[in-house]
């Protein structure tokens, strides 16, 4: 039995997709006047990746629970770490202490997203944790 509990993947996917839409619209309609172009582009990249991986998570939610566990955790953590840290970084000025905390987490989140795809590609979601 896996030592990680199942996640409510469909709900997480739906809420994450909605948040990605909100973030994209917020960036386009509100942040455009307040952020330099490079920061705005990073914000939009975060929203784009969040939306794509929310759809991937929605697909994972259709797999049997045992098959969905590992990619579900990977995509959920990846969305939070990758997109979440980029959202945070765009609002911090250069040299801010928070950049030292958030900056290293972004590639970790990206690695989780990649790992989620690899799990799906090579195991069809049949990776199991625990005994």
C-alpha cells in the first residue's frame, strides 16, 4: 500500500486551470502597466505552463487511483513550485532576499513536471510507491 494518500486530482486540476486563466488575464490586463516586458513574459509563461499541466493533471485524474498517484503528485508539486515561484519572482525586485529562496525552487518544479511526463510515457502511470 502506498504511503502517500490519493489526491482529489480532478478538483485540483479544475482549480489549477481556473487559477491559470485568472493569472493569465491578470498579467495581460493589470500587470502589463506595472512590470517590465521580461517579467510580464515570465508571468505569462508560468500561466501557460500551469494551464497545460492542469490539463495533464485532469487526464491523470481519469487513471485508476494506483496509477494516478505518482504522476498526480509530480504534476501537482511541479505546478506549485514552477508556476508559483515564477509568479512570486516577478513581483520581487533584483537583490531581494526572497529571490534566493524562490529562485532555486523553480527548476525543481520544472523537474517534477518533466518527471510526471516521463512516468506517464514509460509506465503508463503504473508506478507504485511503498510496498
